[in-house]
């Protein structure tokens, strides 16, 4: 079942393929930057710079980021982070400081953050008058165009009092499947806003879905605060979400991860309209960057108590609930473990330079060739597959196979493994839940993995490729070392993963909002 709300307007700003409001990675941007060993410092300093910029802007205008009763601050901070972490020009300016020599021109969003990242902090002067003129002119043009082209037809089918999963990527459909399998088809739907391609995929798959297309300018957006001029796409997205949630009247809304600008916007819209908004943990970042700060969901559903403890200092107003992980269940295939070593590859990014990425892939090749009697699995990053030549090298080794997520679940692969090997992937923690040891190869810009599971004996951490090669040789040659690590896991994993049936727990939380809708006092704009 798929419901499409009528096309209300043409696109206002084509932002989703550059700086995405839904948090989908812009891999093309990431791959164009080789952060080397500067990526962690850049990430840390960038997060601080974004906070200093927004604090300075609010000191000038305390409600400068408010729009229609919504506080857009968390969404603005996330938008700036996604853009700036992928900005070649800003990173080059940062790397070449204090001279700030760079041949690349900073754009509008770069200009906002750069004084707090590269130069001495200064109070931002706001949007230049010339830029402001073009912004207002564009808003007015979009408003007139939208009013002329708006269709007056109403949606034929809008089912209210549903659980809405607001998603921006197909991967979240797979991630949520264990939860949606616990729900009836009529009790929930996937909500897409503006992403027509994803909406079409959901329709073709026969999944219950509602698509709310781009709406364009509104009268309110034309008169938005001056501080919001550089963030016009967020203003339009806020209008779209306000209209969608107001008309659909869901029992609750669910987002995944919470680090996308649209996630923060949805939390604000739901708060204003009196609709519960839940965020479900999907992974873990070894550094709690801007995307995981200043969260304001009704509840953040996390895997275990230690995740809540680590997030609280950055999210003082956020309520957490421990549910466990709904995707991790020990597989019957775990009896295969003992001779299978699984390498989980990652994409080059701020915490992993291109050189280190290539070195990690070479490590997998070398170890597999060195131990022909052992079995190895390579799991590629979905957004950064290996080049054909590299894959051919692996395919020439009889003891290596590739793992396809479409045919082998994460929990099945981990359960089959005697050891998982990665740099800072979430799989290093997820292995704990399935009693599988891990080797943390801290060869990137972040020299120590957080949280420090190796210090508690549940994993082994190395800081160079040579150390990794030596450690793997010992672990493969001496299986009892893995057994000793495995015995220490039960004492540690309870801090990270609550036991029980997480899918049923989460679905029960969501279903309880359906029965509570009758007593709810809806908000308004």
C-alpha cells in the first residue's frame, strides 16, 4: 500500500544530493578528500567551531534560529557538520593554517564556520545584504510559482493514527524490518519527504508508505528570520514536515540514528504538534560528533546502558530507554566458528585516510595468503566497494569469500566468525553481543577506539599494520588465545547490550502510542 499526497509544488532547492537533510552519505564528496592523519583533529575542531558559531549567532539574536515556533538550532548544527566535514575547501584551509593559503573558494556555509575553525573567533556579521536580496527574491519567486502551480486535489487516502517511520534511505527499511515484522501492515507506514526515488522503491516493494513531495515556499518562509537565510532548505523542509504531520496525525513518528538534519526537524515538529517522536540507535561513532549532540526526541532507544551514559553529557535534556539491539540474534550457524576470520572494510573518511584504507585491505590479502588453511570473509562497505582489480586478487585465494548483505545478515556472519577485524566499525561492538572477540586496528586518525573495550579484555587493539599482522598471526596459530578473549566477553557485554527480545520491546513501545492517541491534545501552528 502506498499513499502519495498530491504534488504541491516543484522543487524549491535541490539540496538532497549535496548536503542531505536525511543524512545519507555523500560518498563522492568524502572520496575527494584524503584527510590523512588530520581527520580526527579536523572533526573535533569542526564540532567545536560549529558550536561557537551558533552560540555567537544566538548571542546577537536569541531567537534567530526560530521558525514557526520551532527551534531549528539542532538541525542547523547537523546541516553544517554534514556540509563542512565533506568540504574540500574548508579542510584545505584548516590544514594550511595559520597561513590559510588555499586555491579553493569557500561557499556560504563554509564562510559561517571558517572564522571559528581557522582564524581567531569573531562574531558573525550575518548575511551580506546582496546575498539577502537574492535569498528574498528567490523566496518570493518560489512562493508565486508554488501558488500558481499548486494542485487543489486532496489526497485520496490518508490513514491517520499510524506509526510513521520517517526515512531517507533504503537501508533503514532493512534495518527496521525486525520491528515492522512485529506490527500489522495497517498500523504503520514509511514516510518519505521529497525523495521521490525512495518513494517509488517502497511502492514497487509493496511496502506501506506515504510520500510527501516538495512543497516549495510558504508565506511564513518569505518572512523568516535573517539568520535563517543561509539555511533556506531547512526552512522549506520544516514547512513540509509541519504540513505532513499536521494532516497525517500519526500516533508517533520514528527516526533512525538521529544525526540527520531532517531527524532534528522532525523532533521539533512533533514536539510542537504533541506527537511522540522516537529515535532508534543504528550504530556507534567512536567520537560523539555534532550529529549525536543536542538531541530532543521523546525518547532515544539505545542498545545498552553504557551508550546512554556516553551520550548524556552531550544531550542533557534527552530521555533514554534501554531496549537492546533488534538486529542481533545468535545464529544457528555459530557452530561454524573457530576457523573463520571476518574483515569488515570501511570507507575512507575523516577518521580513515586513503593510505590507511589501502593498507588495511592489503593486510587482509596478506594474512589470507599466509594462512591458507584458515577461512576468511571480506565484507565491503556498501558505499565504497573495492575496485575490480582488488577483488580479483582476493578471488584468486581459495580461502577467501565476499559477504553480500543481501544474502547474509550481519548477525549470521558475526556468529559464524571466530574473530572480527575492523578499524572503528560498529561491528566491533556488535560482536560483543554475540560473544565473538574482535581485533581493533586503530591505524587511522583516531589513535584509541572509544569505548575502550580492549582495556576490559573483550577485544584486542593495535595501532599499526605491523602490530595487526603480528596479532593476527598469533591468534590464528593459537586458537586458545581466542578462547580466553571469548571467556571475558560475558562480563563486559551487559554494559553495551541489554538482553531480551528488542524487536518486541520496541514494537510494544510504539504500539502503545496508538491506544494513547485519543487522550492526546494536538498542538497547532
